[in-house]
């Protein structure tokens, strides 16, 4: 029954959580620690979002026009190594890119045209697991992460700060992971709870923007209040994962997870922009994501899996830099064992993204409507056992 998990794991790892809440791009799974034997994995995924909408006529005379797709395709490479030191201890090393953003509003629409956001992370996780007995284990480790990004605001939705630009230099920082699991090997039952801490980055920051008139039509002239250099604290958020699997029939596995992410910890509040506007650049809601799936071993060569993931929509007023809320995802995957050492996996995901209204100003004012959007994700993985 254990070998069947390969198919379920391929589903989760190769097609990813590429359109999950906030800036999340992967589920940051740690379940490779529970694979049998020593193995090395390389995987590559690609996500293709379709995020389009129409602006809202929030001022008199503003035409309502289409906003073409603002979501750019992105790639998700990953690497994992798992090694059994002995019957009690297992080690793992994982590289992935769990957080990111890649949004670009074309210049045709006057509301947000020219606005862009790009953020990338690179994370290395070093893990150890101790097996107390056949039923109980504990695991933990450290996460080392590089993060940085650039944001440019453009369009009449941003009023006097249109043209603002900020660069956040890459920064390395560390966090930690802890967890525990209960297993019944005879029926392939496993329940694992894990916690991943937030990681706090202090990013060197350069802000540039238009002249700002501090007193409106008053006597003080417009000043370069948005031009500044300094440091900005940015946190990638903490999360809890509850992963489970159990055999429900011969060669058939039920698996799933519940994941909570503290997305509201992720804020980008550059000093000059916050002083001028009274608010930061990004404000996200916490999310809970549910996954349920079935995997089946058809023969010694091939296994497959199907799963459904659901994340409930939140407040429809969202940041223009993340114009979606909630989603439903259908995933299909399969694994083919070439021989006892080598296997290949592939998967495909389709996402139905929640409707949202990008907003600006304080209090929030909807500037556009993004409805009926979707995304596709595909992935492949090579596993070598030694």
C-alpha cells in the first residue's frame, strides 16, 4: 500500500497550488519524509492564469473597457532529497519557490494600465524525522529563504501617487518547521500535523514617485515626498498543515489535507508611501484550503490519482496586485515506474478562480471587476531511488 502514495504525492507536487490564496504558489509539502527508502526528485511545473475583467466607471465620463489578462505564466522548479540514516532517523532537503507574484496590467486601460508587480522567493528547507516506534514520529528543521520584488503603480485609480515605483532588494532570512505524525502501517494510515513559521525579511528599499502636494491647493508647493531609500520589513506568512491518508480498499488510497495560511502577515509598507497615503501597498486575508483525493495502483508499473481542492472566497474587494479570491481546483496525475529505481510522474490542474473587485483608496473603492476567471497548471517529476 505504501508504494501507492507515490501517485498521490505526484499529484500534489507536480501540479502545485499555483493559484492559491494571496501570494502562495506551492503547498510547501513536507511529506517526502515519509517516503520509503532513499530518493532524489526533480520536478518542474508551469502555471497559466487567465485574469481579466472590466473597469468600473467610478468617475463621470470614464468609459467601461475590458482589462486583458494581467496574470503572467510562471514556472515552478523544485528539488528534494530524502535519506534514511537508520531505522529511526531520516533526513530531507527541499528546494522550492513557495511565494511569488507576476502581475502586469496592459497600458490600454486607463484605470490600472501600466501597473506591475513581480515578487520571487527561493527557499531551502533542511529536515530531520525521528521514528519513535511504528506509530509515532516527530520532525522539524530550518528554512532558509531569499525574497525580493518590484512594484509599479500606474493609472487613474491611484490618483496622485500614479507613477510610484518601489524596488525591494533580495534578502536572505530563516524560519523553522516542526511537526508530528501518527501512522498505522497495516492500512497505510497516516495523519501528520506541521507548522511552518513566518520568515521576516528586512529589505533594502528604493522608492520613487511623482511630486506630492501636501496641502492640496494651499501655499506649500508639491514636494518629492515619495522619493526615499531605507529598509522595509516584509514577512512571508506562517502556516499550519494537516495531511492525512488511509487505505480504503486494496491498492486504493484516500488522501487529503487542510492548510491554513496567515496571509495577513504579508504586508509591503514602504516608509514614504505609507506616510503619504496612510496605507500600505498590499493587504491580504488569511485562507483555509481543503483537499480531498483518491489514488489507485493499477499495476506494478502505473498508479494515478484525482483530487479536488477548495478555498472559500473572502472579501471581494482585493488588491489590484492579486485580483482573485478563493478557488476550486481539479487535479489529475499519474506515475509510471520505469524500473525499481526510476519513475516519472505527470499532472494537470484546472482552477476556477473566485470573482473579485480590485480596489484603491481609503476607504476601499472598487475600481474594476474580475469575474469567471480560470487557470491551468501542468507539471512533471522524475524520481530516482537509491
